[in-house]
C-alpha cells in the first residue's frame, strides 16, 4: 500500500528545479496533513465519546430501540468504544509505525460501510433516528473525508513525479483495497446485525436453570410458597436439587395453587436469574418470609436476604410475564396437578418420572429417579 503509507518513489528523469519544488510541495503537504490529522483525531474522539454515552444509556427513544440490536450477538456501544479507541491509537502512532496510517484508513473505510447499514436500519426498520448513532456516523464520515484530503494531494504529486501508468496502478490498487474494506463493513453489518430478544432466555427457561444446562437430563421442582406439604419437604428438595445439579439441568417452578404465591413469583424470578450461587439459601430465607406475610414488599424481601449479603434487584415487568409463562408451559407439558411435584426426565431416553407429595419426594428418590431415566 505505497500510496497509503506516504512513501513517494521518485523517477530517474528530473529537471534542475524539481528538487526545490518538491521540498516546497512536501512542506505544504505536511502542513495540510498536520491540521487534517488533528481534525480527524477530534472526529474519531467524538465517535468514541458518543459510543461511551450510548453505552451509559444516555439516549432518546430512538436510541433505546437501537440498543436492542446486536452485531453477531455483541452489543453495539461497547464494540464501538473498543473500535474507536483502537482508531485513536492508530492515529497517534501514524508517524512512528509505517503501516499505522494504512490500517487506520482501512478500518475507517469498513466503519463507514457499517454505519451506512446502521443508518439504513434506523430509517427503514426501526423507523426513528438515534441521535447518538447518527452523530457517530457523521464523525466517521468526517474522519474519512479528512484522511482522504490528506492522501489526494500526495497522489497528485506521485502522478507528476512518476510514470503515469505506474502511479495509476498504485492508485487503482489502493482504491480497490479501500473499496473492499468498505464492502466488508457493509456485508458484515448486514449479516451480523440483528434485534436482540432480551426476554428470550427467560421464556425458554435458560435464564432460570441451574446445573448442567447442555445435558439431556432435566429436573423440575414444582412447588407453591404456601403449600404445607412443600414446606415439609423443602429441606429434602434443596438437598436433592443440589445433588442433581451436578449431572442435570434443574429448574424451580412456582405453581400458584395458593394465589398468594403470585406475590412471591417476581422476587423468586429475580433471585433465580441474578443470584444463582446463593439461590438455595435465598430460597430458605424467602420461605421464612412466606410464613410471616402473604404480601411482601420489596423492603421485606431485602430485609430477609440482607443477612446473606444479597441485594434484591427488581426485574422488569416483561421478564416477570415471560417467567410466569414459562412456569405455565412446564406445568402443562407434564400435566402437573398438585404440589409438591418433582419431574425427572431425559431427552435422549425419552423417559420421565414424577415424584409427588411429601411421602414421595426425598433427595434419595430424586437421585434414584434421575438414574432410572438415564438408563436406556
């Protein structure tokens, strides 16, 4: 990438005044390169700042919807912050590293292609503009224009200094690389950009699961917070669930046979999602709370779990609804009619075993059932 690197080869046939003219032209080019480079640094720094603000959630309604999009599963603001930080580093190292300038130009060309896809998505898919995102796109475009302004005078000097055919070959080669980077940016964004479903993990039960998530064996513990039989076997359920987690996926399902259990579901869902390491101990604290009140407040819940060093963080309403729907799906799938019930099933063998009531549920029986469904 000779044209992008800034090295200018010379020709053998030169006139006596050419050297002085070259020095004058070179000094002028350096001055132009200097102020354009500083402005390009400001533009890229602006893109970095806007990415950080977007990451921090400082946005309008359009930004909130844009934040639901991911690039190959990764959120856009942190990707942008990392990308523009690297671009700033390349800008600062251009005079020290031979190929930093070429890398920078290629990166920004690809970024320009990506920004065009992002803008198209906001216009024709989301239907409203994210001001921070538009600002980032304009910053990238500005930096590209400024850097192009650095290189174009150099191309003109090369056209005068070298054989025209050689200079044209270099120009075509460099232009092809830049166009390729632009096209790659467009294609990667077009293929990798997608809307993230923030509640899919809850609806599928993945966010609510413990133990071996990618195995074929599953254990569903179906209880009601105000069921006397559930309370009687809770210690055995906890012991059996802890053992089962070593070889199967374990999910705790709330079945509101007593309608007061509905008051505990939002809290339970939050702890299952956010406090997996402490969940079994939190579950004991929540059972103690259920013995004291049927309508717990967030303050009651926080006081109950505070001795464990846990802070209660509410879920949004959509996650609570998604979790409740998942509980109903499990109950209907296995035709559960009473609590407590422990469902032990294996997808590979197709076997399912149900343990019901305080007489049928124990840690030993849970592990026996798991062994039985695993047998082919």
